[in-house]
């Protein structure tokens, strides 16, 4: 009997030993677990932040030198600096406006249409993440990344009023356009509680991964309104207005292609597999669109051109933008191919038919390509790539046909806001001394001399 | 003295220069110019906008030679600039009143 008792005691001791040991070391393990947890988060944040800072720089590179070179090469030589200036000066102007109130109006919570003023003067925007938008990167990184989008969007419009808009009017136009069109649109699509924000519970759920509606449809439609309001360039289309240096344009377009990886893959807001997926879709879209445009040209004109190739790649990049974080690689190729053909048709046939002077085809490429891309996003978006609705299907391929209608509504709202806002702002800018358009003499002299007092090419110097 | 003004194809310039050098004609002035005679231009298309480009790049070559060498130089110049196709250009011949070497004031053919 004592023997039984002893063996009982022994078993009890053996069983309870680890328990009592664990009880003794528990605080230590817990501390180490907390430290491990923090280290994991810090490592992820470091990785994500590195990619997002690179992406921010890539998107800025799209405006200058990318867009500045692309547009600069397409105009006549007397307007090369004036045209590059349109892109370049916005890198400064929009930055200041963004710091003062822009970020807050776009990304403060606010209502369905506008953000509030909680981040005025970037108050409270520091190294702590804003979990609503991006939980693993400093909010300041998110802020500077979004700024680069706000810079390039008004710069895209300048393609429509190139070679004839007064510089002072252009500055006022771009500032007002940012407030009236861009900030509300960015809030509606990406801001918390925004009307069109699909992933964050908007009333009309749209999918716009990297700015098809916010950036390309708004700027494209606004560009068309500008082209119609300002009228044709002096002598168009009677006088030849050939691009003065397509070498610059080709370099610019290639910089746009590379920068677009920051634009689309960066829109994942982290360096996850989703960012890779968007990177791949972006590249595939650009490649297929280049071939699409070239094929159209080859069949229609008999020769494929460099200008056609670079126009096609930009059209594809525009169209894949809203879809990039939602579609598989093969739909991306298809979206690109269709965009290349569609935009070729828009700038050659439609522009020729209606005879508006969208000088550098901001509408034909960004408006048309953006619209096509937004609607095709409703077709090809799939939860297999990006499960934003926790298991619910996204586009037509997931069995959610209604999404095509939602995307169309998003397009109509962006186009309507862009058109109405632009017309109103142009009316205001026309009240400036000298008006919105330069005088005939100034236009014939060229904007480089008449607006800026300098020339791009001084070969005798 | 005679002045020759030859409008030639740009890609023929080196050949013409070498040929003239071969017969001892060293001095010349050239300019890049645009123009056309009977040669048709070509069509360029930029995003669907068609442009007829009929002023084509040419080289204008000017040289002044002693009267006695005229036929010889014209033969060499014509042969070296010729491809046999439309667009080969033309040579115009002018009388020259005088020539002055700025460095030392030499006049006439001795200034050439």
C-alpha cells in the first residue's frame, strides 16, 4: 500500500514537473513572444516601406521626366519648354497644395464625396500607420505616394491645351481642378466611406485598383473639354504640326512604362504577392497594347511607326491601371490588346471625323483607354487574385455580372464630374487678364519665348 | 572666275569631296538645305495625321574656280554626284567679278 502511494506520488511529480517549470518561465517566454511579434511586424513594415518609397519615386518619375519628355517631343520646337514646364511646374505646385489641404480633403474620413480637414497641414500624419488604408507603412509614406498621383493627373490634361494656353491660366486651372475634380474623385474611389469605394464599403462599389477613373478618365474627359473650349491651334489642321523630336517622346514613353510599375504594383500598398500580380498584369497590358496599335497601323497605313508603338504602350498602361490588382495575366494581355486597337481607332478615325484639336491625344489615349479599362475590370476582376470582398465574387468571370454596370456608373460619375468641373474652371480662368488662351501673336511666336522668355534649342550658342 | 552652286544628294557629299580633291580643288563651302525640283516628296503619318513632305534635305555646295578649269570640274562634279535617279540635283554656273583673300588682300584668281 505505501508502495502504491509512493508510485502515485512519483507519477504526480513527473506529470506536474513541466507544468511547474512552465509556470516559472512563463513571463520570460511571453516577453520573448511579444518581442518576436514586434520584430516580425517591424521586418514586414521595413519591406513594405522600402517598396512604397521606391514606388513613390517611380510615380514622380512618370511626370518628370517621363510625361514632360513624351509631350515635349510631340509639340513643335518653339513650344518644347512651355510643354515640359506644364508637367514640371505641377511637381512643385501640387506638392504645396497637397501638404496644406489636399491630402486631408482626399483621405480624411469626411462624407461620401469629400474628406474632412483632420489632416490639414499634415497634422498627425507621421510614421504611425493609418490602418484604414495601409496598416504596415507609415502614414507619411502613404501620403507622399498618393501625392505623386495628384501631380501626374493634371499634368496629363496639358496634352489637350498644349501650344496655346497662357501659363498663368494654366496654374490657376490646375490648382482649381485639383480641388474641384481630383480631390473629390480620389476620396470617392479610395477614401474611407467614399461613394465608389468597393473594398471599403461604398454605396456604388467600383473596382479601381490604381486610378483608372480617378486619374485617367477624369483627366481624359477634362482634356477633351479643354480642347473644345480653347479651340484649335492657329493653323490646325491646314499647317503641318509634326512632332519636333520623337526621340524625346520615345525616351519619355519608356520612362512612363517603367514608372507605371510604381503606379500599379505600388497600389497594393505593400510588397506582397498582390504587388507582383499587379506588376505582371501591368507589363503584359503594355506589351499587348503596343503590338495592337502597331498591327492597326501596319494594316491601315502600311507602316508601323515608333510613335504608334509608344502611343500603344501608354494606351495599354492606362487601360490596365484599374484592373491591374484584380486580373490574371491572360486577361491582362487581352485588355492591353483591345486598348491598343481601340485607342488607335480613337485618335486616327474619331478625332479625324470630329476634327477637335486634342493636340497630344490626352482624351484619345487616357479618356478612351481609361473607360475601356474600367469596364473590362468589371468583366475580368476575380477574387482569386484579390479577395477584397471576403469570398464574394468580383467581376463577370466570378459570376457577378452587375459589376459591369457598377463600373459603368463609376465611369459616368468620373466623366461627369471632370467635364462639368473643367468647364466651370475654364470659365473662371477666362476672367484672368489676357484670358485662358494666349494671343495670336504669342501663339505664332511660340510659348517658349512668349511665356517663358527662353528657347529650347540654341544651336549657335 | 566661275562660281558653281551644286545642289546634291546628302549621301553623295563625301564622294564629291574626294573626287574634287583628286583633281586639286580643295576650297568649298557647304550648307544643309531643303528643296525639291522634279522629285516627288514622301508621305509621313503621325497618329493618323498625314503630311506630304516635299521639301527634302539636300546639300548645297559652293565653289569658285578659275575659268580654265570649268569643264574639267563640271565633269568630275557631275559624275561623282550622279546616281541616275530623279533627285540627284542641279549645278548652276555664275560669273564672278572678283575675289579677295581677307588675310593678305590678294585679288582675282590668285586669291582662290
